[in-house]
């Protein structure tokens, strides 16, 4: 009696013809397909083979071979390729899959300060596409016998041992900085009377008013007592950064309306909002 359960025991039937003394098994129940060890060995072999194939593809089949440069780069293709080769060399391979585009972009912008924006795209199986927007110097400062070129956000683009001979650049007098690092925005002490955000506001106001190209020198050591000189030699007392946009707009209009007054001996005071005081040396 098996109580309704399947009987998996081997059953032997003995023949009666006398030709066989050995029992003939009739197997019932589940069919056997081989040992568990054999199946495990096969699966392990397949897994190892797949890992080898993936490793070969990652390290040999999908490697960066082509660099496509779009946009207007201030650096040559040779310079960019040199930096990329150094990046790959540090990591020990050129695998397409190992490249972190955000990390690579930040590294390149730091090492190549004249790059303003950089977008990096990966195109399988072996191509990197770099879209570059260049940066330009707008001003410079002298600090401890060195000259530093800055962009409109006070990012330090370059250090030089001689004063730049570029008539378009504005020479700045600034409060003593805390940190000047090429490739990074200038840092001022907490108690400083100037900061990059204020400078950005001043520079933007100059540009929006149309005065940017006229300015030769700008004293921003104290944001409560600003001063500038134009290329025509006009000395301008600006006063506080408060209402700087309206002050520059008023000055720009006055200069446009009074071209006959523009002389190197002219002094202008715009420190009081909506008023212009003029005098001559």
C-alpha cells in the first residue's frame, strides 16, 4: 500500500525461458539526465567563456580610436589629444566603457582654462565627440610681480611674467586675494571689500550699457568706492556698487549726447544716482 504516492522503486521481472539468469530492470519514475557535477561543470565553463569574451570586448574591441572635435576650440587638436592620451594612460586603458564623460569634461576644463563649456559624447564602438566653446580674457591684474588674465567671472585663465599688451583688456586694481589658481575662480578673504559676484555684476553692467569697450582701467578694491578710466583718458568716480546699472546707463547716454565734451582732461562723477558732475583738469 503506497497511500496514493508514486512508487519509485526499481521492479525486476524474471523470465521463465531459462535463457537469462540475470534480472532485467524496468525503471519507473523520473528519467535521469546525468550527474549534478557534470551540469555544474558545463555551466561554469560557459560562464568563464562569457567573462573572457566580455573582457576582450571591453579592453580590446571597444577602445577609443577616434576623436571628433566640434565647435571653436582655443586649443589645437594636438593639445587636446595629448591631454586625452594622458587621461587614458593614467587609467591603463582606452576602454570605451570605462570613460566617465562628466569627470573627463571637468578635468579638461581645469587643465585647459580657455575652455568655457565642453560636452563629451561617446559613440560606439570607438569614438569620442567633443563640442567645445572657447573662453576669452576680459581683464588682468598684477599680483606679487605676476600678471593674471581673467574672464568675465573672475576665473583665472593664465599667468604671465610680463604685462599683457592687449588694448582690449581692462586692467584691474583689486583687494588682496586669498587664492589665485589658474583654472579656478579667484577667491577673496571673507572680510574683503570685493568678491567675484560683485565683479560679475559690475562687468555685466558695463557690457549692457555699451561702456565695456571704452574702459581701460577699473579700480574695484572697495565696492563702496569704485573708480574707472576710459581709453580717452576720462576719469570717472563711480562710488558705491549700489544702482551700478543705472549709473552706467546714465553715463553712456551722456557720452553719446555730448561727444564734444570728451577730452582727456575730463572728470566725471556719477556717484549720485541720476546726476552727473563734470569738471576739467
